C-alpha cells in the first residue's frame, strides 16, 4: 500500500484544525483595569485605594451597564470564571487573603511603561500578588497572557509563576521566572497558555514589590468551547488513522 497521504484526508484534517484555531478562544476576556467614577465611563478614578474584588467575575458583557469598569474584548465572554485578588506568601501558600492585596494606578503613557492602567502589589515583602482564576460549571480556564511594566524605568521582578491550586496542593504550571527585567519604557508580554479544570484554581503570582514599582495589565484568560476540543480530537484521530494505515 502506498505510504502517501490522501489529499482528501489531509484536507479534512486541515479544515478541522482550522476550525479549532478559529473557535479555540470563543470565550475570552482581557482585564484592562479601566475604572471610572461614573457609569457613563467618562472620568477615571483617582489612583490607589480602590476596591475591585469582583472585576472579572463571570463576565457577560464587555461594557456592562451601570458598572464602573470596562473589559477588553478577546473573543467572547467568560461567564463561568471568577477572579480573586490576593496576597501570596512564597513560603506559606495558606497565608493568602483578599483585603488590600492590590492597588490601582492610572497615568497613560509615561509611568508604567506604555500601559495606561495597571494594578500592582499593595503589600510589603515577603508577600506577592496573586490573581486567582476559578472555573465554574464544569469549564476549563486558560491563562493566555499578561503584560508587566516597570514604574518610570526598567525594574527587576524577583518572581513570576503560574500555580494550580494555591492553598490546596499547589502545582507549578509555568515558570518560575526569577529576576526578570521588566521594561519601564514599553512593557513585557508573557504567554503562559496553561489551564485548570473545574474543581481547581489557576493563579498568577508575582513579586515581591516593596515600592509598588511593577504593574500588570491586559490580563487575558479564556474558556475553550467543548466543540473546539472535539474538533481537535477529530483532527488528530484522522491524522493518526492515516499514519497507521500507511
């Protein structure tokens, strides 16, 4: 039997893979940390001290009526993901809590690189910031990417890591990156692309930061559609079947 792959099979597999690529981020949100003093979103809030514990929770609208923030669109909504902002203790994962974990800064163009709005560590060392994603209703959540920038100049970030199940049985999913230089004129983009299923949590932790000089924005997470996962499986099965027959 010829070892050549049938053009029809190649086309079928290619089409399935293309469909997967198109639909793979059908539900995604980018947290841009835009906060306003009014529901019409015409005036940004003053820097610092703002509570936004629910920013990112179960997003069903990128510009929700009556809410004082706006989300960045990355391909749909994430109604099945909650977000928590916590402290993280590097040697005691159980020592994590909500209040005052992060602070807010808004000054476009010339402070935290080229990022317009950021959040940063609101606590002294040894605590890091933890941004925790909690998938709901049987969904899987993927942390796709985020941007970091230094305040007015390049800064060194001692630790950046993505961890599954902080506060439970933690598993490092990406990193850790240590003593990473973060740009103060533009920004650095990181793309972990790691996931956690329902019943687990997925956390970005970074720090420490004794003077609030490292900020984060454009925090992108998604929930893959079940149809996308099915398409990926079908495409892989077609290719594997042809290889075995060949």
